C-alpha cells in the first residue's frame, strides 16, 4: 500500500486548521514579518525602482531561505516534516479569516449599522469607506472576497504544492510586501514597483486556477458554472489588474452580479470596468460570495495535496513517493 508523503499530509492538516481555527489571534508570524519589513523599509527606502527591487528580493529571499532551512532540517523525520508543513500552511492561509471578515461586515449592515460596517471595510479592501452606502459596501465586500480568495488561499496552496514550505513562506512574503508597498502613491510609485510586479507574476497562475475552480465549484453553492465561465472569458481581461479581474469576473458570472464602478483610494479615484451582466450586489450576496470562496479554496487544498507528490517529481504510482535522504526537494 502506498505511503502518503508527509508534506501532503501537512498541507491537508494546515488547511483543516485554517478552516477550524482561522488565523492565530496573537503572535501571527505574518504580522511579525510585516513588522520586520517595515523596519527594513525605514532604513533602505529611496524613491527608486532599484532600491525597491533590492528590498523585495532581500525580504522574499529571506522568507524563502527560512523555508529551505526548515525543509532540510526535517528531511530525516516524516513526523517533523508533517508538523512543519502543517504549521506553515496554517500560518500563510487566510481563507477562513477572509470569510469571517466579510461575515462581520454583513452582520453590521444587516443591523443597519453603517458606521460599524465602514469601520470593518479596511480589513477587506483598501478603498476609502467614508460615505459609502449599503450597496457600495456590499460591492466592495463581494469584490474583495472574490479577489482575495486567490491571494489569501489558492495562491499559497498552489506554491505549497509546487515547492513545499519554501513555496508557502516565499509566496506569503511576496503578497505581504505587495500589500505594504505595492500600491500607487507618492511614496511607493517607484519603490513599490518591484513588489507589485513580483506579486503579479507569483499570482498569475493561481488567479486563473481560482477562476477555473469558481466555475467548477459554482454548482455546489447554487451558483452558475456557465455564467462564471462566460463572464470570466469575456470580462476577465478588462480589469486593470492582470489577476484580480479573472477572479472577480468569474465570481460575478457565478453569482449573477455586476461588479466594478467608481472606487476611491484616499485622494485617488479609479473607475473600474463593469464585470458581469447581472444586478449590483446587495446585502444578501455577501454570504453567497463567502460560501463560493470557501468551496473554491477547499477544492484548491484538496488539489494541492493530491498534486504535491506529482509536482515534486517523487515516486511512481503504487510506491512511496517520499524522496531519498539525498534527493533535492526542489
């Protein structure tokens, strides 16, 4: 009987931990990485792409290097490898916390508390919540859930399947830096350019996997697979982001909604293209988006675990696919 690789078990256990526990409330390693990145930024910031590229590569390389060290350190112990992979997976996943944040905003809106809903929005989206009404808050929430299903869950699972613990930690570092410095502003227009482009590259395949899984999982949540596929193919490329548009368009088609419109980010205003043919999102569409998101990233976790032995090049069917002690994990 074939033995299940320890990294596969670890990926599954980490995904289950996120489903049950969500993010740790205190001492989150990603928050620690963010604090370290901020301290480095204060020392090295220059209004130049070269400085930003060095910053992004150094911090991403450090996170990936920690993953390589952990991977090598557990090579002789399947139990330790399972535990480390599970812990790393739980650390980098944010699918359940994404759903809980959206549900919290929905609860505030359902209670008629616009002020509380506006306070909750920054945990989901970077747009300015001041003055947003219920309809705009609902749209922002649905769009954020759709986009961040890739960033928070599918992409780290994809890279965990491809490269194990180094892939998990490396991707989360890339995405965290993009969130910190990859946005357009006077301070980060040049310095954050490399972080933004690196995140675009790292999320390119996972975003399209997210859209494909949205099509596949839509019927499980009462949504439309045909609509998801049609709007993804038609509108996915209209979005200014090379990745977010695919996820948002697929979700819009699946849920029968129309996304896009005017977004305010501080002093900057963007008018996003329309995605989908349906009605604007309403209060009741937030739980629908959360259910679809959870189905998508749960399916991604199963695929990542199933694909890990294949993507790492280990084993033949029916044999143990754990590498030899001298095999190179990458």
